[in-house]
C-alpha cells in the first residue's frame, strides 16, 4: 500500500497533508513508523498487575533506574493513561517534551532514563483523562511510533492494572514482546487477580518473564524482628503452581513511599540496602532468564 502522500519523517498526527490520505494509508504509515522505531529497541517488556495498589509503577520505575545505573540504555513508557504516576515518581512533573521532524523527544532523567507519559501533556496535574478505547489506542500508537526512543537495550511499558484496552493495544501494535512481568502482593486477594493477569498474557501469547512479590515482609525498626503485614511467599507459591519463574520479593520499606513522592526512586538514594538489593536481584534474574532464552 502506498504511503507516498505522507512525509516519512512525520507521524500522521503532525503531517500537513494527512487529510489527503485514506485511513488505510494512515494506518499503514503509522505501523511502518512504529516498526522502524521499535527495530532499534532490543528488548520490550510490559509490567502488569491484576489489580491496583500492589506497587506496579513503583516496581517499574525502580527496575528501570536499576537497569540504567547498570549501564543499559533504558526507556520507560507510562501507558497508564488514566493514572499516569511515572513523572511524579521521577521528579519530572513540570517537564514538557520537545519535538523534531523525526518525532517527540522523551524526557531524559539524570540517570539517562528516557521517559514518556501523557502527564507531560496535561495542562494541570488535576486534569482527568476521560477517554474511550480508540483514543487510548491512538495515544499508545503515538508513544511507540512517534517518540524518538533511539537505540535502547530495554523499553519498559508500565500498564494500568487489569486486563483492559491499554494492554490489548500494546500487544496488538508490537510485533514482538519479550515478555510480561507481573507484580503482586502476597495476600490471597491480590494473588487471585494476578492469576487472571497470567491467563491474560498467555491467551495473548505474550511470554511471561516472571512474578515479582512486592510488599513482602517488614522488619520492625525497633526490634528488627520480621512482621508479615501482608503475608509472605504468596507470589512465589503462585509462580510455582503456575509454572512461572519467580523473580524475587521486595520488602516493605517506608522509604519507598517517601522516595517515590519526592521524585527520587529508592534505588537512587543511599541506605535501605535490603530493598535496593531486592531490585538488583530481580534485575539480575530478569536478565539471566532473557539470556537463557536467547541461546
């Protein structure tokens, strides 16, 4: 199908002659742009959860920064359109992306992490995004195909909780996804929903990288005795029962909340070694599994 009417360096949303193209031509051109951009990304991952409140975005941010600190080129795409928290957690709330003829320029953090989020385009932090599926699909297509990600070792896509439009759009638009990381907490209610997320990814034929158990245990700051506030080991048990790799567990550390609110991820500050070591171990297990699959 011809795409000659579209400037090859512009997305259809920004092309001055896009009104002359048929919808089929626009779709073909946008997919071609997306495929070309993604060809420079070695590994693409989705971070998902069956329900909200399990710390999925916190895990995505800290893993992305961990990988960036280890010397990898990393992009973080905030695909949670109705609740975009990634800029807040990285201290980027007041940033606005620039643009070139080649597309949008993601915001780059001090760690070299490249970030895109709808939050960068809202007039106010209080603005609500009231969109149906087609608009969300269009935005995700733009984030993948019209953002100048450049050469990346990893593109981490932080999805909203559940198994809805955004995850379906990512799975539809990307020709290949290296896998999904499922974040859960140890209690039974969270595990019930995380199992649904496992089923969802399997039905879409998305490889499962593994399960991360967040909020797993807590050491009392006074007596240093372990306290299992939300139980412990449930995510590992679910991974074993569903024949999925277990990537590791992250203990409850109040500083994770404080650091996220302040815009500096836990792995980028001093101290709190137990939680930081957990993210490092998960990153290590993640890469080990990936290397095993590539052999």
